[in-house]
């Protein structure tokens, strides 16, 4: 039996523009407007939304573009692999309105073992940093939503 939600069990949600067709997942609804509606708003679901996985992302893209899921999963995987390869080679990746990925060198430093209190040398290392773009920062700030610790 397929899940029934909405006031009439039609599979449509009656908010955010009057009945957008959602991508159904037991943990959350992904709407075509890029909004994620927490499951906690629906009394018949008890599990709060967790982390969006690569598979979830590919599924949302597949629905939005009406492509087969396996093709979009492969495309998402290839995009992520390419980003990693470029970062390994030292490239800076700038995605307009999204953000910038780059590799920076953390200098060697003196640290302290919290258990014993003894001083230890922390070696220099390369780390990946991400700086969000202005549009992403503005949209996230305007949403007013944050995960509670």
C-alpha cells in the first residue's frame, strides 16, 4: 500500500503554493521549491529528518529534471569524484552562488594531549576548506533554521 498524505490522501501537500508534488522519503519531503519540510510537522511520522545522503541528492535531482535515478546518481558521483581529484591536485574550485572549495596548508604547531596534559608536536597538513557564496549565506540566514546540538 502506498503512503497517503495530504488532506484527501491524494499524495499532494496543501501548502507552499497549493499542492506541490513531493519526493517521498520516510524521513522527509523534498519539494520542488528546494524546501525541505521537517517530518516533525506531520503527526503520523515520528522520525525526525536526518542527514541528506548522496542517494537522496541524486533522487531529488532525478525528480526535478525527470531523469532516470541511476543516471543522476552516476552524474552526482562523477561530479563529486571530479571535485576530489581537483582538490588533490591543488586546484581551487569556485562554484558561483554556491561557494569555493580549496586546499590550505595548516602550519605545524605545538599541541597538548588533553588526557595527560603533555605537549605534543602537531605536524603541518593540507586541509580542505569551504567558503559559502553570498547567495547561499543569504538564503540560509533568511531561512532561520539551524540544527540543534
